[in-house]
C-alpha cells in the first residue's frame, strides 16, 4: 500500500498538468470551484465577480494575470500589498476555481450571443408548468426549490443545465424520498424531518405527512430529478429568454 503512494501522487500531478494544459475541466471540477468561489471570493468580488473596479472575474478581465497558471498563483499567494489575500488551497483546488471562472466567462459569452429577453422568458415561465413545483416571490408551489433568488446564486450556464439536464445534479435538499408502507402503499416526497418514531415528508401534493416508522417496509431516495427536462419543449430562443428571466430573479426586493 505504501509503495503505491508515489505512483498515485504522480498520477495526481499529471492530471493537474493536463487540466491546465487543455482546459479539460470536468463539470464536477467546475462545480467544486463554484462552491469555493461562492464561499471565499464572492464576498469581495461579488457573485458575478465584478465588484472590484478594473476586475471582472466572470469575463476574463484581470489586472495582471492572464493565463490559468497566473490565476492559480494569484489565488494561492494573493496580491501582496492589496486586500487580495493569500489562500491555503492546494494547487488542485485553486485550479477548480480557475475552471469555474473560465466557465463563467464562456457562459457569459454564449448568453450574450443569444440575447435572451427576460420579459418573454417570464411569459414562457407563466404559461408553462414551472409554478406547479416552484415559487417566485411567494407565488407557486413548494415542491421544488424557491426560485426568487435563483439569479443571485446560479450562473446562466448552470440555469441552462438545470432546464436541459435536471438529472445531472440533483440537489441534496431536493431529493425525493420514496417510502413503501407495509400495507403496500407508496408515498413520495421531500423529507422534512425524521426521528426515532416517524418520518415527516411533504408529499407531491404539497401535503405534510408523518409516517410512523413501524409501518414502513422500505425507504430509498429517488436519484432522478422530479423535474422534467425541457430540452424538447424549448427552442434555442425560448431557452435563452427563460434563462435570462431566471437570471434576473435576484431576491424579493428586486423589481
Ligand atoms: C478580502 C477581499 C478579497 C477576497 C476574499 C478575494 N479577493 Fe481577489 N482581489 C481583491 C482585491 C482588492 C483585488 C485587486 C488587487 C489589486 O489591486 O491588484 C483582487 C484581485 C484578484 C484577481 C486579479 C489579479 C490580477 O493579477 O489581475 C483575481 C484573479 C482574484 N482577485 C481572484 C480571487 C479569488 C478567486 C478569490 C477567492 C479564492 C479572491 N480573489 C478572494 C480582494 C479579494
Ligand atoms: C415536477 C416538478 C417540477 C417542474 C414542473 C419544474 N421543476 Fe424545476 N426543479 C424541480 C425540483 C424538485 C428541483 C430540484 C432538484 C434538481 O436539482 O433537479 C428543480 C430544480 C430547478 C432549478 C435549479 C435550482 C437550483 O437551485 O439550482 C431551476 C433553475 C428550475 N428547476 C427551474 C424550473 C423551470 C424554469 C421550470 C419550468 C420550465 C421548472 N423548473 C419546472 C421540480 C420541478
């Protein structure tokens, strides 16, 4: 076991080198980088990366850095003499943040090219079935995540992926629990709470149900998203419109 370690390390650094060389980031790297960015960078740089004058992290605009390795270095050692702090990330973690920044820029360029119209997107949202599962500013259902602030926490590319491939990443908090009772009845819903005696779920009709443990035969999480894919229901323009509507949702106070 011990003798295999150097090989593993070698494989690791080769992966890193090829990541940097080819921009071959996996969606999981981008996701990880996004989490680090939201937790550690967005407070100064803003969720879109454009709060600091002269720098727009989501549009590849920096002061001195330009290559991926410049960015990895800046992220790890900071910019001495400024508020940009050094960070304790491994080179790999810093690379995932760079992957995220590059994907923000790519999404931005794509969204800009399509020119979505948020007003048309809102109309589409309202005439489609989104509100049977989602809420915006208090209107709609609680089956899916509340979308009131979705534009503040997700990038255009992530929103687009949610609409086209909802199964790609099902949020932990939204996974559906399927409970088979001993009497043969199956109930599906979002798990709200559980204790030694019962499991409480919000079923697919938005009804709160408490199911005694001693009546449960089997329970398991559903790995597929409850959300249907809209790939065949939206053309490219409608998709751009809907994404720009969702991107405009930045909280209850926003217009
Ligand atoms: C405490 C506030 C703060 C935090 C936290 C912070 N930054 Fe910065 N960052 C700055 C400031 C201020 C600058 C501008 C420095 C300058 O004037 O050159 C900067 C500059 C940068 C630059 C441009 C450097 C260049 O050479 O052009 C990048 C890239 C960057 N930050 C990325 C990040 C990332 C990624 C994170 C999170 C891991 C992060 N920053 C966290 C304040 C911060
Ligand atoms: C049958 C219920 C259902 C319908 C209909 C539905 N969704 Fe969803 N949606 C969900 C659930 C549940 C999730 C969370 C699980 C997941 O990530 O797939 C979700 C996730 C999302 C997300 C990602 C949220 C996040 O935090 O990243 C977005 C954006 C979204 N839906 C938008 C829409 C839009 C727009 C429509 C209409 C075109 C729609 N949904 C229709 C149930 C639904």
